[in-house]
């Protein structure tokens, strides 16, 4: 450092030369050796704004491995905006500006971790080897156990071993292992009988399971109907008792039996099956069950009985057309009077309401006979009495004098009314109405007058148009027909017909009492609905403990007896659940014939399904039937039954209805 010394004034000029030499010396010293400035300690308020360039950071393409707190570094290899790093802690660089860039590529795979737990065991593979006493034998496709250990049998493609080589037999049910033992024991269970025999010749034991018919229903038993047939021989009209060969365990709602009493029924009879207790026999009377009474049941006649009530308290007996019993009340209406007589019904026509035969023959109800007149104004009486003028009121008018022509009136007892020619308001001309002739007149409320019903000319009296005797005949069921003679009046000159007999479906005693002839009304003359009958078969019960099996539904023989020739029109099925199916058949003198070409199944969840011959809408008018009804004819004496079925494992009750018409 150079110190400049101030000189006295009087010596200034003398020392100028000296000072110049000193400055020169200083300048030379500063030129030869420059001194470095420590910006941290030798500067204050430094301003680099006018500097040509500034580089305040240490820079490089890789962050230094070490740093001290507070250092900064410019990474030239980083993306723009993410170059500046600060050392926030010893040897740890932190990005000071910008955001973290995308993740770089994955590094090298690290070393494998420890092995995980073992997975579940896989399925057993094929036999890998067969040994005899530890000695490997060739593996063949068949393993045969026989005496003498195990030997290879390449001729038969198998390995033969004796039982000594087996430590135990692995037994499984539905894939679930039950145990491993050297012996498999077959035990007879409910409904199954197991029998086994030692087949030494074939080196095996043969086992055969069979149905236990003391527990299961066989086809023979079902077809014979023994289990459901009740044939009492107690000779008691009020207390019937019977027990089938397979004893009934308990009464249950919906049970159906075939019952044949040995004697006619008495008053309020009961039936006791297998000692389970007496149950009342009842019939359905207009929807109400009432007790069977005297002679309702006939000895030797088959009836169907159905257990009724959740706790069975009655057997409903069908059919309901019981013999005996008196008719106590009969009501007639609309022209028929009826009254019971000794159990029969007597009916006759109410002539106050209907037209009697003799009255129709004589035309009495139409007759209006004039008894007096005043010119062309006729007064008379009418039978029955004319009480009111109604449209189309018709009378057979007989004048007491021939009309003169001009305005004409007739009075039937309730006032005079004009008479016009037919379909007009023209007055009759003279001679249109002839004394003693008969003319049809009809009252018109529109005209408020009588109209003459005449020939199309409108002026000629309505007379008998027959010109030859015999043009019109009448007659009964026997005798010679009577011919109507010709004449100039309405059917005038002939003998009025008297029907002494009626032919066809009606008969008369001759005293106007008409009744239907015995056995005259056939199916062809009845409404189709009146000829329909239904055989209903109920298999199982809604409250059953388990679902129906196939054999619970079919085969079930002789369910419904057909006493007359008939034609099947529809088979309908329903169930409480599932979609069980059935094939319905008929038994004709021991020969079974299916009515359906294939099984009929219920709709989903047991809903209704039906079958007919055409595949059209069923009897309910809603359900569309399948067309699998292939056999429709039934003969008197046939039985309806079920042949085959698939229960499906869900339904507890299946209802089957066979609807047929009586031929």
C-alpha cells in the first residue's frame, strides 16, 4: 500500500519532481503485480447490472457428489427450467427451480425375494408307476387285482395285482372322500335292497341293488290299484272299515282313494282306514259339503274319495249323481210350472204365459170377432182381453157384416181405432172385408191405427192361395195325413189341425201336458259346455315334506273311470313350483295307450300349461296349448292314468286335468 505524504507549502514546488517520481513508481508497482479482491469482505452493495456477462453459479453436467449447506449448482444436462440446485443439507442437492420431471426408465431388476407359500394341491394325475414289493412294473391302462401279487400283462395291456398289494380302498361320495378302508360294506337303505354274491370264476364280487317293494310303489302294485283301493266287508251301512295291504300311516289333506262300499249307505256314514279313526263321508251339495245319507252310496259301485281339511275331517265322495233321496223343492219360471211328487218332478205349461197347443191350433189368442157395428165401425171382443195398444199387436178379425167402404174402425174393448190398407193410410174399399171371413190386422203405433195384412195388390183380401185340395197337409206320427181344402178365406174350408201326437223328442198325453221323451236329449242336442267332464288327478301335496319324485307322478294307474264313450278335448297341468312334466294315458281292457305324443310340462314356476289337437287357445280362452294331444277317443270302461313323468326335484304337488266331452 502506498501512503501519500502532505508537504509544506513552501516546499511544494520544490518537491514536484519528487512526487512525480513517486507516482510513477506506484503505477509501475500496480502494473507489475495485480491484487485479487475478496468480494465477500471487500465489497458492499455490488451491482452487476452493467456487466457484460454474469455467471454467479458453479456449473457442470453432473451434480457434484459432495456439497456444503448453501452451495448452488447449475446442471447443464438438466431440462431447461430445472437446472438450478441448492445444497439444503450436507451432500444433498435439491432442485430449486421448476417441477419434477417425468419418471426415468426402470432400473435393473433386483434380486428375487423369498419363495411364497405353497398353492392348493392340484388334481390327481395319471398313475406314474406301479410297483410290486418296491419293484417298478410297466404302467398299463388297466389295473387288475388277482392272486399272486402284481405282474405285468402286456398282452392284455394291464398290470395284475392281488389284494395283498392294497393298503386300503379310498371311498368317495359325489367327489367327497368318506374314508379309506380295506373293506367296502354295502348296506340296504330305505327302499333299496342290496344283495352281493362272490363270483370266483370272474375273480370279483357282484352286487345288485333292487327296489324294496314294501317301501316303494311298483308298477304292478300301482296298476292293480291295491294301495289306493278300499273294499270294506264290514256289512255296516254307517261304519265302513278297511285297511289295504300296505297300511296307511296317517290321514293327509288331498289323499285320493277308490272306495267300493259293500252295503248301501245309511245316515251319516263314516270310513275308518287302518284304524286311524272314523272320518265322515260327505257329498258336495251346491258348493257345501254335507253328510252322505241313506242310499246315497250303492253297494258294489266305485266312488272316488278325497281327504278334506288340513286336519282331515271329511272324505268328499264323487261322483255326485247319488241314487235315492227325495226332491223337496223345484221352481218353474217363464211359462213352466213345476212341483215335486214322490221324489219325481212334474212340470206343465203355464198357459197364462205361453201359447197352448190347442189354443194355437184354433188361433184363439188372435181372434177378434165383431159382434155389432154401426156402418163400418165394428165393435167386438178379443181373447185374451185386449188391454193396451202395443206395436205389432196382431188379431184375426172376423167382421159381422161386409164393409161398405170408406173410413173404418174396430174396437177391441178399449176404444175404436182406424183401419188402413197394408203399409198405407188408405181406407178400405167396399168388399175388402167380407162377412164371416178372417183377416189379419196388426196395430201400428206410428199410425195409431190397424193395418190390413193383405196380398201385395193391397186390395185383395188375404185368402187361402191353395187352388187344389191337398196343397197343404198336416198329420201326426201315425194315421193318414189330413188335407186342407181350398177356399176363399184364410185356410177357410179345411178341418183345423189337431195334433194328437208329437214326434221326435217330446210326447203328450193328449191333455196338453207336454214332456221330453225318455233318453231323447242326446249330446248332439246339448250345448258343448254341458257335455264336458273333467278327470282331475292330484299328485302330492303343497305341504309335503319333500319334493315329488318321478314315480310319485307316474306311473299311477286307474285314476279316473270313464263310464261312457267320450272324446278328450284338452289336458291341463299345474304345479306348486318347478316345471314337472307328465305323459297321460288310457287303460282300455288292460292295454295302455298314451294320449299325448310327448310329455306335457307346466309353465315356469308351475304355471298352467295345456295340450289339445290343434295347438290353439285352451278352454280358458287365454292359454295357448301345444298340439301334442294325439289320442282323443275314450270307450266306456276305460281308465285314465299317468304313464311317465319327470318331477324335476322342486314341485311338491302336481295337478293334472283331462277334460273330455260325452259322445
